C-alpha cells in the first residue's frame, strides 16, 4: 500500500466522519425527507438459503426454460424469439424483469435504479449492434460506422468533476498538477492507448467487449495475476491524482478498490472501449432517463407473454431427458414445477450454484460488491461554479461516485425539476460486512448521508430536495479480483452442461450490459443448437 | 409646582411647534417625490416626457388646489386630521410606484390608474400645508408662520428635486424610492402621535400608522425581488418593467423614445432600429417563397417578426411558438408595446402557442411554407439544443414543398465561427443555405441564414413601406467580406454542443 492510497482513504474517512457530524447537527427538529427504502428483494433472496419450500402442486411444460430475468435472461429470450422459438418461459425472482438495469419513475422523471448507460458498442460486439438495430436505436450505417438515434447519445456536457473548488470538464483533473502528476497521468493514458489499439496475431483486440473475444497473449493474461494497484506500483506511477482517478474508475465499474481489482480488469476499463459512430464522438455513450431500464423495458415488452415474475426458483435438476425447475409462485403461495427440455440459468453464479445439484458448479471465488443507489428528486437543477451541469457529476473529495441527471437528455430549453441518481459502492469494507451494514441502516440514515454528500457537492440544492428514494443492491455486481479471469475457474463455471446452460455477466467477470447480453445469447444459441433449431448467429 | 407645570407645558408646546415645522419639511419633500415619481413613470411608460411631465405636474397642482380648498371644511381637531392625512399619503404615495409598475402590463389603459393616483396624492398633499398652518397659527405670529412654513416647504422641495435624479433613482430605483418616502411620511405621523401623547386619543391612528409603516418597510424589502436594485445600474437605460417568469427575466427599458427589451440581460431589440433586424429576418425569406401561405415562427414572442410577415396578403396563417406565456401576453396586451408590433399577435391569422420549441416540433405533423427561427443567441447548452442538426432535421419534416427557413444566427463579424456553424449544421440536415448579414446599430453587424431543400430562389417583390430592405440592400446583404467569410467549422450536435462553445469563445474575445 502506498502513501498516496492511504491519503485517499484517510481523506474519505475524514469526509465520512465530517458528513456524520453534519448529519447529527442537522438532525434536531428536522422534518423527515420523504422517500422509500427499496432493493433487490432480500426476503426472497434469503429464503433460498433457508430452503423449506412447498412441494410443487402444479406442473407446467415448456421447451426451454430461462431462469433469471435480468439482461442475460432477457437476451437469451430475445435470441430465442428472433429464431422463431415460441415455446419458452422466463422465470424471474422479482416482480419485475430487468435485473441491474431496472428503473423507477415518479412525477418528475423516469430514473435508473442501477445501470444507466450503454457505451457506443465496440465493432466486435455484433450481438449488441444487432439488438440496437432491432430496437431502432441504431438507425443506419454511414461509411462503415453505425448511426445512432441522436436523442439517445449522451448530450453535451457529459461529465464534470468538482475539483479544487470548481466544476471542471471531464473526470481527470488537469489543473493544479505537479510535474509528477502530469508525467504519471500522461504515461498511464499513453500505456492504455497502446493496450486499446493492440491486437494479437489473429486480429483479436487485446481487450475486447465481450471479453471472451479478447486476445490470449500470455503477457496480457499475466495481468490477471496482479491487482491493479500492484501493476501501477510496478510502473512507478504513484501520482495521487492518477491514483484517485483510477480508484474512481475501479469503484465506478467494479464497485471495488483498485488493490482488490485484477489488473486485467483495471486495464480493460481504460482500454476496452473502441466503439465508433458516424454521428458521435469517441467515448460517447447511449443513455435514457431511466438508464438501461429503457433497453430492458423494450426487451421485456416484446417478451411479455413468456415472462413469469415473482417466481423463486429453488431447484433446477436434470431429470430423464430434460430438466425440472421447482419454484415458489410468490403471488399464489404454491409450488410450481416446470418441466423443460433445457434450462438456461441466467442468474448470478452464487444463486445458480445454490439451486443446481451439489457439485454441479464450483465456488470459483465469485465475490459481489454491494451498492447503494439513491434517487434524489429536486425542484431545480443543480448549479455550481465552473462547467455547467453535466450528465455525470463527480466530486473528487466525495466518497460517493456523484450523481447522474435523469433529465439530462430532455430537449426542454429551460431545465426544471429533476431526479439525480446518486451512486455509492460500499467498497471500503469486506462485502459481507457491507451487506450487514446495508440491512442495519435505516432509510433516514441513508437519506441523510445522501443529502449531506449532495449538498457538499451542490450547496445550491439546499431547500430543493423533495424526496430521496434509496435502493440497496446487496450483490450489485461481480468483483473481478486478481486471478479471477484467467485461472480457469471462471471458464469452467460458464461451460454448458446440457441440458443446463449458464448465462450471466458473472461468467465474464465484468458487470456490463454487453457481457450479460453476450452470455445470454451464447447460451440460447447453444441450447438451440442442441435441439437442432436453426438460427441466424447473432454474434458473428 | 404650578410654575413647573407651566414651564413643562410651554416646553412641550415649543417642541411640538418645532416638530410641526420639521414635518412641513418632510411632507414637502415627500409630496414632490411622489409627483416626480408619477411624472417619471408616465414619461417612461407612455413616452413623450414633455407632455407627460407637463400633464402630471398640472394635474398634481390642480389636485393640490382642490385639497387646499377642502381644508376649509376641517374645522375641528386639525392635528388629528393632519395625522390621518399623513398616514393616507404615506400609504398611497409610498406604494404608488409599485402599484403603477404592477398594473403596467395588466391594464389596457395605463393613464387611468396613473392620473387617479396623481389626483389622490395631490389632493391629500394639498390638505397638508393649510392644515399645518392652522395648527401652528396659535403658536406663531402670522408673518413668522407663513415665512417659516413656506421656507421649510420650499427647502424640502429643493431637497427632493436634487435627491430624486442624483441619488434615488440610480441607487434605489423608483419602487423603493416610493416606499422609502412613504416611510418618512408615516414616520411624521407616528412621531406627532407620540409627542401629543395622551392629549389626543389617537390610538387607532397610531396602530394604522404602524401597520402602514410595516407594510411599506416590507414593500421596500420585497421590492428587491420586484425590481432588482442592481438592474437599475446594469441596464444603461431606466428600467420601466421587470418580471421574472419561470423561464426568464423580462426587462423593458426606456430612454427617450428608445424602448428596449432584454431577456436574461441580453438585448432583444431596440425600438429605434428593430425594423432593420426584423425586415432582414423576414423579407429575404418571404420574398423568395412563391406562395407563403402558412408561416411558422419559432421564438419571436415580441410579435415584431409577425408584424412583418402580415405585410404579405397571401399569408393565411401564422403559427408562433414561444416558450413564455408572460412574454406573448405582454406583447399582446400592453398599450405601450402593441403600437410597436401593430397588434400583430392579436391578428385573427395568428395562433400563439406557448410551448418548448423542440418538444413542440418533434410532435408537430403540420407543414409550413416559411419558417422563421428567432431564438436567443446560443449562450447556454439549453438554447444550444435549438441550433443542432437534430433540431433542423425535425424542422425539415415541417417544410412544405418549396418552403424556406431563415435563422437568426448571431454576429458573423464578432463570432464568424459560430455564425458559419449554424449554416454548416443546416447543411448537415440536408438543406441548401445562403448566409446574409445586415447592420443593426444596437446589435452591430448581424447575420442570418436562409435554408431550403434545393436551390435558393431569387427574391420576388417586397411589400411597400419597408424602411430598410430594398432589392438593392437584399442583394448587398449576401456578400461577405474576408473578415466574415465562410470558414470550415464542425456540425453542431446535441452531443458536442459545438456552437455554444464556439459562441462562448468568440464573444469572450470580443467582450474582453
């Protein structure tokens, strides 16, 4: 551990302490902030651990069962529907499909509860490009580059950083840098650019999205043996500015501190994006008020007839020539057995491992990062000295990742009330401990923390906060630690075991829409291949 | 003991006498201030300062005469009546400027409340001096009385006439000046009541006086919102109207016959030369469209462009989309502003829609023969969206065959890159463009872009009676000297806001 890293941590602890004091001081005689405390249904999730489910009293039949209605499950279903398959069911634990991409809505705006954007896809992400084409978000091609719906491309200004008392363009500080900062930042981004453009002898990108299409050059895979911090240390890049930015990046995409992130994942964050568009700049993203909720909403609408929500699947077992899937229908309170020819398990690895027969899936060190996402409804848009309000607003000194503005894509020429989606990965303690904390804290405590952090960034919002809705993700995303990617366990966990197929972004180690979509599509295509169903390969 | 009491009563009498004389000074000052406020407001709002001042002063003096004459009917309790008059003047005179400002855009004939107030204040002020003299007549010799009271009266008038233009209007603004002097008026009343103490039963007057004082003080504080004091200094000219709507701050200023509109501090027009701007915005477009029947105006809530459009008899409908209902209402109703736009917004051909242009356009399915885009300059990202290729693509859908667009596009001299970004962006939406520019003294060299599907046609005949545009000036406008010549610039998109950035950089250099 380096001095700079400790400085960053000490800063965040002091900041958190100061926020705590502030919250206490303000507590006296203060009216409660309206809001709700929501989250992935803990009771249903924990019920799985307890077992004791009613025996099935009803039996249903289908050709292909998909278990899990997140992006992977919806993508698997999408692939089946594209191939003309009609006899399939999709079982979802929660009352709504969409997984991490779910969204909420109030009188002011729709807003994300989790994932809030999709980067312009890489050229190798053929599946996503096709999906976007089908959804009318990719509207055509020009000079070999895709053209996207201009209203979905994140509007300018897209990012700003509160640094040294002022909002500034972009997320990497470029004022007040020491020569060492400047050197390290420049050297780091130059190195990332080399990784970004590098290809192996077969023409595969060094860091692809989907990651399965990445080069397998030994020196690249060797990155996985180190943490990102170790890798930076080895290069001698200790600049606190660089390290601060890297920490932000690791927490942003992985919910994890850089000393616990595989260097392969760390580099992937900075070197994996090569998407281009005829009508957008490099590094552009697609976004909607409800974030990726827009995408899963559109997908779910098409697949509606196949969806069974509120079903706790507690047992998936191969039987005879097929598979039986036992679930509790929460609404009816009865056990339902679904007999299928094949099952696509599109659920997180730790859940999948629990429902399949013991020994089917190894542990494989799948860890998950807990996150808090708060949606803050405000009467007026945030302001601040310096760069105007952006889509993504980050404060260098905050422990949070800042906030995204749900109404950013609005075409209204006078901005008014908005919803700010505030993100906090609980990365500075062991995940299990963080999950306990998550369950212990009251809505009010979370609200005060969110409010104080937000007012620290934007004192101009004083008196403008209408409500704060807090969402808890106990297992928000896979934590891609060292040795996770290329030590074998991850690949083994994803290998199909007909009639069982596995589909989840966990199997990529990167909690990205593209990865979930890829895994879902791969599994659906493998299942279709098993039954000789013809389909147009969506991935090549 | 009796002697002591006598001395004490004498002392009290003397003090009261002095106080009454001092109040003569204060009421004289206040009286003149109200008169000046009314005169100034009348000349700001109705124009022609000689006429307005002359009529206000005449009316005021006449009303004072009426007041003086009425004073004969006050036969008892002069001090009590005097105190009541003071409180009344404080309330009416003190609030007069605020009331007149508030009524300005709400009444059809502004002269009614104006002269009504002038008559009321004048009559009350007319009562003051005769009453004061009668109160003092037992305390002073007649010659002494007249000389002293009139001296204080005239010195007060001098003070008012010097303070008003030099200190009060520039620093406090008219509304707060009114409130301040109302406070002085009611202060005199309260002081007298307190001094008279239990001699007179004036408890009701005291409480009413305190109530009026509180209201005036509150008004003085709230006036900050009504008309930011700073604004008085920000604009080069006297502010005659200011309102904050949910969308913008609308300010009208007037100096002489020059009426100016500012939105969020940016000049929108000066009545002296707006004909140059609006003729240039409208006629190069309208004269090139073969049959301009249905016309769309985006922005332009002042109705000045519509005034020009209605000069074409072939026009059967004008759809004006402006965000701010306060703006279109002001320019539909105000007797000060409708002469400027010839009441264009009230024409039966004109339909005013208060909507956000981009959102309205996306939902719109109608087609138009001519579209005038008259948005504010792209000073921020929200307005910048209205100049993007996405916006123009939506606009193209609204074009009938042969239709044309003209877009106000900032100054090609100050901000040539920004100017040519507008043209380049229109072209990226598939349109053919031709830029042109004219000189508008209050703006400087100003640019517009004509855009259409296909080639830009030659101009047809112009309406009669134009003051600026002729076939010759039209032809000249399309020539660009090297300092404004076309240069390669990026397309303005929602995701790059190239225009706002160019505009900001270029105007920053210009403004130093």
